[in-house]
C-alpha cells in the first residue's frame, strides 16, 4: 500500500507544472483587458492627478467652483489649493467620485459655490434680443449662434446650463429653464454630454488663442513699420501725400465756421432792423462768459475774424448790450 501511494504521488507530480502547479493540457485563464477607470490610479497610466480629476468633472465650465473652468479647478484640487466639494453641477455623486479618487471622505457640497439642482437650459426671448453678441462671448461651449445686430438663439443640445450668458445680457432677455425634472447632478447629465462639452470648450479656447496671437502679430508689425527708419525720399512723399488731406480738412472746418458766423450776422442784422436786440445777455454768468471768450480765442487762433463786433458797433449805442 505504501508503494502504491508513492507511485500515485509521482504520477501526480509529472502531470503538474512544477512552476505553477497547473495540470498540463489545461488552458491558462486569460485576463480580460479592462479600460482604465478615471477614479482608479494605474501605474501604467500616463495621466497626472489633475487629468484624472478633470475626467471626473461634468465639464459644464460654469466657474461656480471659483475657477475659470473645469481644468483650472482640477489643477487646484490636485495641488491641494481647492477642496473637492466645490462643483455644484456634479452634485453629491461628483463629490463621491473625487473622494474615492483622492482617498478622502465624502462631504457635502460647499454652499458658497451653489447647490445641486436640476439642469437648466438657457432660453432667449427672440422678441427682445438686440443682437449685442455679449451672450455669445460669455458662452464657454459656443452653444449660442447669431450675428451682430441679429437675433441670437440657443442650441439646446449643446447648452450646459452654466448661467454665464444671463448676467451680460443688457436687455434681460435670457432665462434659465430646468429641463431634467427632479433629476440633479450626474443624474441630469451624462458622460457623453460631458465629453462633448469638453471638446467644444477646448476648440473655443484654441480659436481664441489663435485670434489673440494673430492680433498681437498685426500690432507688432504695425509698431515695427512705424519705428523703422524710412529713406528721406519716402518721408517726403508721405508728407506730400498727407498734406493735401490735412489742408483740405482744415479748410473745410474754416468754411463751416465762417458760414455759421455769416448766418449769425445776418440774423443779428435782421433783428437790429426790427429794433430787437440780443436776449439773455444782461446777466451772463462767469462760466458762460469764459466759454464765449474761449470761442473768440479759437476763432482768432485759426484765422477767422468775427464781424459780430462790427455789427454791434454799427448799431446805436442804446442797442449795445452791457456785459
């Protein structure tokens, strides 16, 4: 019996893999490839902590957290500057996600940042809209379409309910209307909606950066052209080209003033013939007199002489007003 037991043990050792203790001929269990979860750190994941925090945010870009968007808030939480309960659109479930990632307890939403609520969508009263484009400039995800001095409208499926378009409207024609019933937080928002809002926000930021860079490049080119020394011939040509325009403008200005003075003289002469003298000149205040003196000085400076004094001199002494 003892020999039989030894034979059985030897046979069993031959059938097993000595390294893994696995019976030969049996298939090794395959490990399924599972996609990385944003709330679980992975040593092979190149994302930073701020990246994983941002992945858990609803991407409404509402700034209720106290930062300019979801990414700056994620970086502040990762750096320990901001708390992980400052995102009302994410609600309590959003706090739970961040708490699990950070290994911290679940805490209520900070009331200073707002409250968890049903998701609203902006609505523009098109009868009141004046086309000022201020709401378009405020929308962080380009969910408002329109043109200057034209009616604007909301793309409902793209609106994140951030409220940022309400305050800039000068005619108060924007209302936020709840569209999710009693559902709040992540129950009123989906990961797909968050991903799409994030893409639109990033595209908008890239477009604005490109526009700023182009404007700065144009300004730099203008400064360089102005400061660059020009040959004397080019300077003379530019001066000659600009002089007629300046002279014409000055001549036009003098002609307009002279015509106004002529009308005033004619009217004064007509009133003098009717025996009617100037009115409201008996008690001229110091401020009004200063304005009159300044106007006389300007006329003399630009070479236009007023004949009003001549007309008054030709009138009888009794008609001359006393200042």
